[in-house]
C-alpha cells in the first residue's frame, strides 16, 4: 500500500481484533516487507498505542487489551485548546456528580493518555502551570444535555420536571428544537405542547427528563435563530440602545464585557454597538473607562440623560471653590486631564442624531424563564 496512513490504519484495525500476529502474517496482509511492518508498529506506538512484542521463535505483535480507543488526532494548537476548554468548564466547581463541570474535571485529568506521545509533555507542562478562577454559574446535568440533543436529532417529544424562577414546580411536555449557551447558562428552546407555544427553559432547572418515543413534525423557529429568540426574551422590558464608539471593536468589547452587546466594525477606529439596558447608567459605567468619544444614536432619553450627567461632571471639574490662604474664596482650576475627560464626556453625550425612539423587542416575557 502506497498510502502510509491507510496502511497504518489497516494495521491498527488488524491488531484491534485482539489476537497475536507474527511479523510475516502482518506483512502478508499489508503487502509490505517485515521491515515496513516494524516501522509501522513504531508509528502506532508513537501515536500512543501500546503494541507489545514477543521476540524469538513464535514471536508476534499484540495490542495490549483495554486500549482500543485511538488517540485524538489533534495538532499542537488543538490539543492546547481542548485542555483549556476542559479547564474552563471544570472551573464551575459545582461539586455535584454527573454535571458537565464534574465530567470536565475528570476528562481534564485523562486527556493526556489520548494524545499522541509527542504532545503529552506539552499538555503536562500546561496543566502544571495553569490556574483557573472559580466561575459562579448553575450546573447542568450532562445526561440531560445529551438526552435532549438526541431527542432534537430524532425529532422526539420529551417530558420533564421544571421549576420556574419563582420556585413553582410543574411537569412539562415539549418538542425540543435547540440547545443554547449564553452567559454561562444552558437553555432549551422548545414547543410547549400544553401551552401550544414556544418556550425557553433553563436546563439547570430541568430534572426527570424522559424521552417519549413520539416523533413530532419540524417547526419553523420563532426567530432567525434560537439565540436571537432567547435574547428577545431576556431583553423584554429593557431599552434598545444604539451607539457609535470611536475605538476598535476589541476595545469596545472589553469595556462592555458584562453586557450582552452586538458589536461590529463600522470604519477606521469606529464601532457600532447595539445592546439592551435597563437604564443609561449601565451604559456610562461601561464606557467611562474606555477614553473614547461615542455617539448615542438612540434612544433620545438615554442621550439626554448622558448629556445632563456630562454637564454635572464638567461643572464639578471647574467649580471646586475653596478658601485661599488669605481667607478669600478661590477657584481651583481643574487639571488638563480632568478637563479632557469632562469635555470628552460632554462631546460624547451631547452628540445628536436624527434617530430617536427604540424599545424592547415585542416578545412576551413569560416565554423565557431567565
């Protein structure tokens, strides 16, 4: 066989049958010389397969029992990403058996043995020097996630016990359609058979999942994506805010990292942002440390509130009156940095636009259990 990869896979499949094979027998099956067989066996060992050799008369090769799973075919960067992904998921630390973070913690300690031998030292070095801060997020059962995923793939209706945000329990019957992960929470978008409408369920509040075996017809999603529908429900009652920031998208994303913001580049050092907020203070709180001009496009109420706040800041920076050594009142001049900061806030907050209005998406709040 001219294709080395195909030949090595054929050798592996032969050894995985469990029996001993002489070098001559393997050479005959593969159509190569015994010397090539020895090289291919060394390749398998390099990939992490424990191939035992019995030398001498009656000698043979045998794959050690209990190791039939191939090593992960990952390059260096992919192995690092897999390890860091497991570490991040394990950082939830729910201390509950059967949860995703529990599974990630166990897999984190096992990953090395499924990597090619050349990558194991790098993975071990990364693990030895890595610490992760604890994330505070509700845990989700791995069994619930996989059960719902299989039901979605098979278009199968399910039932489960559910506790809503007010602590009220109920038994729900639903047609599952999408699993969504947002803000360290897992959600299910499904068609509620009892309410005859779309609903979003928090998976950390789901127990007693049962697959009914009843298939359901496909349905068109209530929005372009399940994520879009989830966001509409979570943002019910909030105001849509649109603004333009004179900064790079990654800088804006860092300043608004605690907000669910849609961020896209609009030009050279210009970024357009859309987000939903309860009040204008949340906007200023995120952008005040960015040191960049911004224009509030909508809503007008937020723009006016930011302008009033900017005037208060500017007055505070220029109106700090104190007694001078002679007992006369004197005005302490603000520093250049103070004036720049205040002026920047005023420019940003008072920049007007023809667009006004805005508002929350017209979705029922009860459709999404936050």
